[in-house]
């Protein structure tokens, strides 16, 4: 979902003819929405489909996988900005400051929601 959020943000920014700052903020906001929707969609799918003796054992692998994919996504974002530096020139330094903060915040939200979600799944499976 974050990838689709990113693509949608880029397309929307181009379609609306947004300036670099507006484009950057729009892409981050829609990307964040993609992370959140994707997380809740995944937990909902797991709740409906998965059978596991102890869902709490899924927390660490989910978080590690998310961090790996987030590092890849962050690197791709930096690569795009470096490649299109003429468009993002005024934002280059703010981008390098805001992007890591953004990903730390998204990772923190993911960790908290994932822990809560898998613990709730574990609780539900013991009640059945």
C-alpha cells in the first residue's frame, strides 16, 4: 500500500501541477495513509484467514520485515530526489532532514499497532 500511496501522490502532484514543497508534503501524507491502510488491511486479513498457535511470536518478524522494506523505500525516495535534484533543489536539505524523521514516526506507529494487533489476535485465539 505505501508504494501505491507514493505512486498516487506523485500522479496527483503532477496532475495538480504542485510546486516542489506541495508535492513533497502531498506525497508524504498519501504515503502515510498507504502505510496505515496497508497495516490495518493486513491485520484484518490475518484475523480472518490465519491460524497460528501463538500470534505474539509473529510480532518480531513482522517488525523486522517492515524495517527492511522501509529502509528500501527510504533509499528509493532519496534516489528519486537525488535524480530529480533540479525539481527538488530548494527542498534537498529539508528532505534529508524530514525523510528520516518521517520514517522513524511511521516505524514507531507500525511497531505499536502491530504489537497491539498481534496481541489481540493471540487473545482472540485463546478465547476460541
